[in-house]
């Protein structure tokens, strides 16, 4: 049987494309979406655009929302809330209990003075200083992050060599999860 170099090349290209697709789906693919978090000990019912979502205590629920004005109504601790938020990103978190959440930005790639930039930014949580780009929020709707509560930072990150732009990826945490993450990664 005669070997066909074109066919062998095509098979190699197809195998490489399949491997790249598999690596992307296993390590890099991220599902955008919205999370309603309920860190309280009470069941929470939140009405979003006339649809009810029931979230059990200490749980969160992933929901689909479209960009634009979104009506949110709920009752928590005998306080009725009926408001409209403007969704501008493809992922976000709804915080009906008003708890504190922390967005941590992790730099990826090589850059000058990365350690000094990391150490120059800090935030105190429970009388302990945490270094890095950290934002605290207790707003009803939070969308200043890349990875949601139910997602992890990637184990590896592949940066395009054609871009000189620095890549910073942010993730939102509740207070206890952030303290644990920081302890495991930066202490």
C-alpha cells in the first residue's frame, strides 16, 4: 500500500486540533452565567423578572439572565426589596442577603514589579492584612469579576504570545472562602 503524505498530514492536523479542543474544554473553558447566593440559615425566595427562584440555606443557584434592566424582588429579614439592576456583563452575582464578598485579581504572565504591585495593594479583613488587588462589596448585584462563586481559577493559563497585554483574572469569594484561598496560595 502506497503512503499518501497529504493524508498523513491531514490526520496529524486533525489529531492536534482534537487535542487542543480537549485541553481547552478540560482546563480553560468557562461557563458564563449568574449566581444567586444564600449564605443565610433561611430559605430565600427571589423573584427576578417575574420568575421565582428558591435557594436553600447555605446554597447558591445558577440562573440565566439577559443583559439590560432586570427587576429583582425579595423579602429578607422582614425587609422587602423591589428594585431594578442594569446587567452589563455576561456573568454576575446576586447578593440578596447583603453579605460581604471579595473580588481577588490574580495577575498572569510576566510583568515588571509584579511583587511590589501585589504588596502595595492591601485590605484588612477581620484585623488581618491581605495583599493583592482585592475589592470588597455587599451590593445586591456584583459583576466586577471573571470567575463566579461556583468556579475555580484555572490550574493552568495559556496566554497568547502575540499579545503584549497583561492578563489579570478576577474571582469573587465569600469571606471564609477567600480567607481559605489566600491561606492556601499566598501564605
